């Protein structure tokens, strides 16, 4: 941890047109901003060039470094709906 600050990353996982995640993250930032001991890094996946595979490339290493530097993490995006009985 850098100094006494808790490093917190907020990932906006939705990249769709018309997404509401940035508004939700705005609200979250207001809540987290009340705590002076937290440093917040907002990572918007729409602004990164990420590969289609897990082989790396693009901004994958940039994303990995930013997530690795965080002490805490919040992820926002479209909820995953599973059919009943699906694993």
C-alpha cells in the first residue's frame, strides 16, 4: 500500500452503446470519495484495446498492472443470468 492510502480499482465492464455503468460508477465514486484514506482508479474497459483471447496483447498488460496494484476491486457491468440448473 502506498502510504496510508487504500488503493481501490473500479472496473467499468460494460462496453455497449447506451450503457448505464458510468452513471453507477459516478454514484460509487461519490460514496468512496467520502473516505479520504482511499485512492480510486477507474478502469473503463471501453477505453482499452483488449485481445479476444487470453494470450495477451493490446492493453492486457496495462489492465493487469492496474488491477494488480489495487488492494480492493469493484466490477460493474451487465449482470450474468443463468438458467436454473446451469453450472
